[in-house]
């Protein structure tokens, strides 16, 4: 049972990450491979504030979102100068740079040692120390973010985003400042990813830079590509599939270190097969 | 040992490695116009093939190296035939190809890790007893000197092939306009296949040389490849000499950058350089 709860919590966290990236990649058509950076900023902000100052978890989540938002505004501004392949390459770059900061700003992040002993969230004297209650919290946050995504993508703002994806020039002729729309959605996506980071930090109670490397961004991208781009349900379905799949592999009976590598092989092969045979993913509404 | 000459030598050594990766990558990018990230894993393929033949089976050193280069080339060709070629025939966008390439990279790296474990391995038999040359107060090993020479030789060969042979002209023509090349009777599929074979073989050779110099690990490819890509972007993407120039420039910036700050920042420095170039001189130093 504990095991199932653990899986469900991971699915909620990655569901949030998938939703957040889908706004940028799926709905707006910007191939961003830097989501793990904002995920990490959220996680580190929470870790540092909770262990250092004993601040309330929910305050830390909000502060994490603010910091992620500010960073993503600057990053998004630079990235908005690039197109397609170069956009992806530039976003790679920011992931590596932020990862280096986690690794090297030792006075703040303790570098490769990581930050242990992050407390579980508490609210009005109630602590989410039991995994069941933590699951409830994660699912509630996932639901809120899902609804926000539904609202955004169904609104007129969301329609402009899709128009940017289909033909940026045409929509700017109609007088829309595409730069602001692209920046806005990038910042919103980063803030959501930061929430996932806060959950992760306080669930695992430990953060270190390796959780936020480039491969993590690629994994999040794989989630939404599998689930389906430009579909909020798809992002969650993708998270369910990609989190469950390696667990099934574990039951097949591979030893632990090989199972970890088998996971990577599966992700890789899934990406290749999807691109070859079903570029829109399971329930996607847009192909790259 | 003085610091300045050693820094210069280190830069030249790093530049030699980067320029090999850049040469192979540039060849592939210049012809097919997509960011083949899977190319990174082929250096690991080359390195590990030699590790298997030379250290595990005990074959002759030179035989092992030739086999390693051929295997890297062959796997590059197989990947092209099975993944990229069908996608290119369907006129998939650069982003689809890039995601598929990410899949190739992830899968190949993990397969290598399953076969050979993720441990750091070194290829040279006699660690520490290598011949060392003193130049202007700095130190350079025999392997590093060989790497430098091979890099220059390959650059010259590619330059000559492009200038004087029919094959080189065909490659250039495909890079300019694939459709028109087809119309004038160039067998583009065959030429591009050869490009992938040669490009991958060069990548494999780079991996082998790194294996003799420092060592190999399954995940060595990505950071290596990104350095190669950055070198190409700085120097002028699609330009043979540009890639080499960019590689040495990048190596100098990196090595002198870490003179004052910790060496862990190397990757971040490289990407900052990339982003600066993408912003202010996206066509690179030497335009194609």
C-alpha cells in the first residue's frame, strides 16, 4: 500500500510538471528543454527556507514560485529571440547553467552534498507526515493546476497561444504582441513547475543537484510527447504511463542498477517510436 | 610548471577534442540541417568498442581502434537508416528529428551502461607512464599530441574532399538544396548515408582518443556533443573550418575562465558563450 501511495505521489508531481511544460511546448509550440531548472528552483527554495528559517511550507511554495517566475522571465526573454532548433539548444543551455549554479553555489545549496532533513508541510498545526495525507495534498495541488491549465487553454489567451504556434506572423499582423504572450506562458509554466519542485523536496526530504539535470528535462518532455501535446489530460496520462512503466520493469525481475538503465532505454525507444509512428502522442492535438 | 603556458596547452588539447566532435557534427548538420543529438552517444560507442576489443578480448591495439571506428560509423549509419531517414522522407520538422535524436541518445547511452556498467574506464594500459613532452614550461602527453595531429589531419582531409572531389561537391549541393540536388541526379539518400557513416566514425574516433587520454563513461557523449555543437555555432555552423576555429576559441574561453573560478563552472561558461553568440552573432564567426 505504502508503495502504491509512493507511486501515486510521484505521478502527481510529474503530472504537474507535464502540465506546466505542455503549456509551453504543446500549446505555444516552443520546444523548451529547461523545465527541470524551474523544478529545481522550486525544490531548492523550499529546501533552503524550510531547513534554514523554519518557514511555513505554503509560504515557501509561493516564494519559490516568485523566484522561478523572475528567473523564467529573464530566461524567457533571452529565449524569445530564438526559433525552433535554436530555441531548444538555448533552453538546454539554461538548464545546464542553472544546474551548475545548484552544484557550485556551495554556501547556499551545499553543492553535491545536497540538503537533507527537509520537514514535511504543515498547516494549522496539522503536519502531512503520513504519506497518505501527503498524497491528498499533492492530488489537490495537481487538481488545482489542472483546472488552471484548463482555464488558460480554454480562454481567449489560450487561443492566441495556439495561433502563435500555428503561425506567429499571422497573429502578430492582427496586432497581438506575441512576445508578451510567449513570455507570460513561459513564466506561468515555470511557476507551476516550481510547485512540483516544492512538493518533491518536502516529500523526499532531501534535494541534490542530480535531480534537476538535463536528463530530467528530457524526461518531462517525454511525458508530454507520449501523453499528447496540447492536451491537458494527455500530460497527466503521460505521467501515469512513464512512472508506471519502469515499476513494471522492476517486477519483471531485473537487478536494480540494470532496471534503472532499462528505464532509460524504454524512454529513448518510446521517443523514437512515437516520432516515427505517432508524433501526436496518445491523445495529442498537435504534432511537433 | 608555469600557469600561463599550461593553460594555453590545456586549451589547445581541449580544442583538439572539441574540434573532432565539431567536424563530425558539422558534416552531418551541414548536409541534413538537423541537430543530431544522438551523435553524442557514438563517441561512447567508439570508446567502449575499443575497450571491449583491446582490454577484454586482448586484440591488437591498432586493430581494436580500426574496429572501434568502423563500429561507431556502422551504428551511426544504422540509426540513420532506421530512424532519421524515414522521418526525413516524411518531411518531418527539425523538432521531430531532434526529439527522435534525444531518444537515440538516451537509449544508446543506457544500452552501453547495461553492457559495460556505468563505471569510469580508461583505455590506456599503463596509466602514468606515458611519454610526456615539455613545451614552453607546460606539459603535454603523447596521446594529447596525437589527438591534436589527428584533428588537424581530419580537418585538412574534409577540406580537400569538399574542394576537389565529386563526393564533396555532392555533399555541399545537398546542404544547399536537397530537392534540387535530387533533380540534377544526385543520389541524395546514398550520399547522406555516407555522410552519417563518416561523421559517426569521426565521433567514434574522438571517443577513443578521449578514452586513451582520460577515460570513458556511458554518459560522456552528451556534454561532449554539446561542446561540439557550441563550437560549431560559435565558429559558423556548416563551415568546416568554422567548427575547428570555434572549438579552439571555446576551449580557450573555458580554460582561461576557470583560471580564477572553480573548474565546475566549465559547462556553464560554455553555454553562456553559446547564448551570447546566438544573441549577437547567430551566424558564427565564419559565415557559410
